[in-house]
C-alpha cells in the first residue's frame, strides 16, 4: 500500500503559463523549494475531483534535462490526487503532436507535456510544463488562468513520495494507493499510435515510392537532438524506406547537443549548409518537442512558414485525409503573412485570423470550422489533432512533391505566379531588458493612438506608406465569444503592408521583442526577389516608429527569419 503525504508549501507568484505552458530556467524548477510540485499540483487540481478516479492523463516530454524528475513527481502527485491512470511514453519521450494524438485516441481527460519547445535545454537551459485538455489541444486561457490562480494561493500538495515507476519498461504497472482504487501507470511506445494515425492521413505507398522507389528523391531530416528522432527513424526510414542517413541528429539528448532546438535559418545552420551542397532534394528540421518544422528545397531553397501553409492549402487535394473530410476552413495567427488569405479567397474557403499560439485554433476545429492552419513561427497543422505537427507538415510537403513531380522551388515559384507573393520577415530581439521592452511597447501604443497617426505617411528610400489602421489586436473567439486583448500592435498601410510588434510569451529571461513585416507583391517581375531587400524600407520605418534602438540599445536582431 502506497502512502499519501500532505506537504505544506508556500505559493509562488510567477507560475503564469505563457503562450505555451510554464517555461523557466531549469534552476528555477530545481532550486526553489516545491516549485515544480506546486505547479504540478495546481495543474492536476483543475481535473474535477469527481471524475479523477475514472480519468487518464497522458504524459510525455521532449527528453530535456529534468524531464525524468518531473515525470516521477507527476506520477506521485497524480496518484495522491486520485487520478486513475497515467499513460506515459517510454523513457518519458513523446512528441507534442503524439501526446495530442494519444489523448484523443484513448479519450484521456488531458495530458501533461514536459517541454520548453525550441528553448535550449541542459542544466543551465530551460524547462517547461504544459497542460493539454481532453480535445488534445493546449489548455485555453480559461483553464491556464485557473491553474495560475490556484498556484498563487496553494498552501499544500498531496504526494506519494515512495511511489517510483520504471519508465523504460513497456507495459502496465499497478499500485494500491491509500483510500483510492488501484492506480495504473502504462508505459507505451511513443511512435505507435501516432504512426497509425499518419497511415490514415497520407498515401503511404505513394510516399514510399517517392522515398525509395526507382526514381526516389533524397531527403535530409534534422531532429536537432529533439524528440522527433525516433519518429523520423521509424516512420520515414524504416517504414517509408528512406536510407538511414536521411535521419540527422535523431537521438534525443538532454541538452540538444548544446544547441537551440529551433528550426530556423540561424539555429538550423547545419541543415542549411548541407542543403546548399545540392545533394538532397528536400530538407527539414524540427524543434525540441516536434511540433515545429522548417522546410527547405534543393540548394537550400527556403520555404517561409507563412508560404508553407499557403502552398499546402493550394495543393490540399494531394492529401487523402482532406479528400475524405473536405476543407472546412483555413486559419493563421495574426502575425503570419496574408499568403494564406490569397489562397482562401481564390478557392473560396473561409479564413480566420487568431492571436499567436496554437490554443486559439482548437475551438474552431472542434466546431468543424477549420481544417488547416499555420503560424509564421514554423508551425503547421490540421484538425487531425489539436497541436501543430512537424512531421505531418513534412509528409504533407512530400505528398505534394509525389503528386506534382516538381521541386520545392518550382512549386513555390508557381504558387507566387498564381497568387502573388507575400514577402515576410521576422526580427527577434532576444533577452532585452524587460522594462525597456515594455516602455517601447507602451510608447509605441501611445503614438499609434494619437488621432493624427492614421493617415500619416512614412517614407524610406523611394517608398512611401500611408497608415490605414493602427491598433492593439484583440480577438473575439467566434465559437465561445471569449475575448483576448493585447495580442500585438499592428500598423496596417493602405497597400495592405503590415508592421507588427509583439512581446514573446515563451521566453524565460528578460523580454523578447518580435517585429513582423508582411508586404504583398503581385508584379511578376518582382516576385522572385530577395525578401530582405524587398522589405528593407518597411523594416527601416518600423525601427524609426518604435525607436527600438534608442529604447533597447540593440542595433541588430538576434535572429532574422
Ligand atoms: C512562440 C511563437 C508562437 C508559437 C509559440 C509556441 O510564441 O511565436 O507562434 O505558437 O511560440 O510554440 P511567442 O509568444 O514566444 O511569440 V512552441 O513550438 O514553443 O510550443
Ligand atoms: Co515546439
């Protein structure tokens, strides 16, 4: 019989989940007494006591440092709170999209994901805890606010300190816990259910032909030492027949080899270099927890994520899943470029614009209004689950290649010819002084609220733009009517070009300022130009209006996408 202990604790004031869960330095979780326990208890407390005994929670993580400790705590605290069953990925490993898939498949009450996604790991890196609800999606703000409220007033937590599970052994382990029914922990293969789902979405024989048939293409998939490794190996290599050397950095490591597991042009520089070599036809990288993707064509041709979702939308009939379900609607986060809007308009599909963060897509999907969506931050996905899905996006692209028999570059260039092109860039200023960042945003919002701001003209070089709309983006959920304010400052010019400023909600130290620029061009003479060249005047105007350099002391961004 396992004993339950009630431990007195002191609340912390800073356990507010951000864009995607609670993210802090590992040292914050390790050194502050009961820090992790408090948050885990606060999370489990949102599961109604009346249903706990019959409920299952899915648990998985991206393999980063401190994950296994956190999982043992979750086991002990879940048991002591009367949760009936946990389903955990072997060795704790399970990608974010796979957790979403498993929650839905076994009708779990929710899931806990141990990840700080693309943030670096290791003892001096970041850790994160995220809660997903029964739909398989990230908890909406109503739920995360509840977790935060509980965490601010918590005085004790319940735990079974002697309960230990073997995370390496696939199968069921059952424990007798004090006053409750037996508590079950089931360790599962992390790929199985997810692979089974993908087989129902894509045409696997066609993909197999593409990757290992007589005229096969060569792919290079970089898991960046994150959680996608085992999925790439089992699905792309073993099942679809791509050679073993297509799987790069595919063994999850606690510190991601000392790198940022972030699939962009800066942090996935090795992949970019390999692709430039010209040996491979298709390349992709994934983030730590496997929900993001970056797609590259031969010679390193870069597919901007905003274009990626638009191209998938325009070629959606190449994917059997959508032939079955039809296309209910499209959606993008507000800062994502308008490329998807152009496809929606041409193909007469509904288009929704949501705040940043995947949690805002969930209601639309549950209501049958949304099939395919994306974010500029390398997130692409559909209503097959309720998370963005890196490997799904790669198989979506490979399905398009298999059916159109064209290169990535030709597909994108055709796309721009047909729909016009949204030039897009994002500048990230990481770890800026928090006060300086807030001041910049406050001053900018004040300047934008001035009556004379709308109609004002800004020039750089030979370009002049006139402000048409200036606001702080606010979203009213069309399904449940919930309102989310302060989602980013937008300046929209009369030609549709946009400048957007937002503060990140996933950083763990200081503030990260994100500047997004989106500008539409349909002149066929101009659509193949360099994005950075095309957007230079708008970047210049954005820096002037915001006084970013004066406020933060930064003369250049940390990352340019
Ligand atoms: C960032 C991205 C956002 C994404 C979020 C979670 O948020 O901009 O689009 O949904 O990360 O992705 P922010 O608040 O830092 O801009 V993940 O792969 O970190 O879970
Ligand atoms: Co992620």
